[in-house]
């Protein structure tokens, strides 16, 4: 193999020389995880009662393990725990806004968090050089938060983290990035798009000089990535992560053909979201994750709810690490008539559009699109018509001025029935 920094780290960390050895190594860790989880957790003791770990020899054997879901995690989070409460270094409680569903609680030991820090160190080397100053536009105040772990990872490159937090005031964050001399920014896709639009309207000498941008926390549609890159004049990388995966999951390389998976910690599959049947690489389905070395709370065949494609052929960068190409979507929660991903594609292709809320009711699609100035209605209608994203619904379109972003923006965006889009 001859890939970039991430692949070199994965191979060094696992002691594997090639793809075949890495896959065998993953199956050995999977067998250990099954034994460990069954012995240590009440939930897995029941779930895995009839499973013989020694039968798990190759990827084709994965369906011998049952799938697990966010609903099971919500219902019995504490029962998934595999270590003494005293060893838990961080508990993350994930509430789903606008619903009464039980929150999900995810537990990590210090060693679990350390593995994420290590991934961030080597993943960030795909897009920054040592000495770079990186603006972190994500929650980073709490020890063990995503921004805190990223800052710890950057320090080892060494690179300097500038913790600015999620964007609430576009102008203020833009100014702060510029004053700090950041050469890279890591943020939430729509928030970074807002910054990019803001900067493009400034006179040239007042603009940011970014050398790279990383979009994280939510799937970034290629239409959004293209606009961010054009407006900021730098390469745009994407990262796929979930809190359940210890935040970090997979990151893009300079070839921009999907996000390379941290395969020394994660095993990725794609399944048919309706039947649960495994799908071959290259086919679109629901992404399913298995953690290979987690202590506090291992995840076995965990349904992410996110759609995407798994790619296993060699990447343009030379790496043989598997790649995921996330397509957002929240398989289980998308309004059956609409696809958030298709709406993203249509709306984010329009100049000036930064964020939106969408809701289908009866035969109408209620759509509010935000921009630093209200975006052009004619262009949005034309893009929706050309893409078919409105699925024949009557479009009730409103264009408004963006007043900033609310909350942390760390929830993945989703369409909800009747309740508008969650932000
Ligand atoms: Zn690559």
C-alpha cells in the first residue's frame, strides 16, 4: 500500500502490511469484541447469547451477528456499558430536538477518547501542514468534546488550535478566524457556507486566506462543497463522524473520492435499509458500523441511519483503506416523499442559499431558504424543478435573511413530519 498519512498510521498501528492482513486483523478484533461485550454488558449478554465468535472468520460472516439500533441504545443505554462506572471518562447525552424520544447516552473511557485523538492527529495530516493554525468551529469548551479532542490531536502534529465554537454570528466568527491568522477551518457544512458567502462580499484585502477547510458533523452535499471551495478559493475536505463512533469516523484525502475509514478502530458495512441484507461495495444503502477496540461501549453492527456508499477499490491517493461516501438522509426518519439529500443538491446549487427548513404537508412543500440576503426565488424554483427534488409537490417558497445559526448545529439535519426541519 502507498497511501497518505492516515493509511500509514493504520498499518503501523495494526502491524499489517497489506489489505488482506488488515481484514484478518479486523476479524480477530471483532471476535474479541464479541467475547468482551457478551461477558461485560447485560445488553450484549442477551443479544449475543447464541453467537459462536469462532464462526466470524471473514466479512461474509458478519450477518451471523444481529444488527443493533439507536432505538435499542435509547431504551437501554446503561445496559450496553462494558466497564465499571468509575472508568468512564465522558458521557455524552444526545437529545433529539423536537421529539419526546429518550436521549441516547454514549460512554467513553479515557483510552477510547485517546484513540479518537490519535485518529484526529493522523487524519488532519491529510489536509494541513505542521505549524498550521486551525480554527475549530465546533463545541470545544468541555473536556472530551469533539473540539477539545481535535485540539489535542492537532497539538501532536504540531499545529495550533483556535477554539472558536459553532458559528452563531457569521461576521464575528469570520473576523475572529482572520484575526487569529487561521490557515484552516473545521466546521459544520451550512455554517462554513455562511462564512464563505460573507467573505465573498468583502473587499479582497479583508478576506480570509485559508489553505484548506474541513466540513464535519453533517453530510455535505457536493453542491455545497463546490460552492464553499469556489467562494473560499481553497480545497474542501469532508469528515464523517458520529458521537457513537467517538466522533471521528472517516476523513477525505486530497483525491476527494470519499472519506477514508479509520479501519484500525472501525469496520463498515452497507445494508439494504428495508431488509437489513448486506449490500456489496459500490451500492447505496444504510451505513452500519462495528467498533473494534472500544472499552466503555462497543458497537456491533450499529445502524447509523445514514445513507451512503462503501468503496473498497484503491483510491486516487494510492490508499487501500476503505472509503465511505456519505449521502446524509437518515434512512429511517426522512419523510417518505422527500429526500433531504436531493433538496440539499437543488438548494445548495443556488448562489446565496445558505440554509433551509423544509416540510411536506398535504400536497405542498413548505420551504424557507435563508441567505445573508434573501436568495433569488426564481433560481431556487428553477433548480427544484430541474432536479425533481420537490417530487411534484406544490412549492410554497419563502426566502429570508439569515440571522445566524441557533444551537450547536451538531445535530444532523433531518426532515420531520409536520414539525419542520430540525436544526
Ligand atoms: Zn485517498
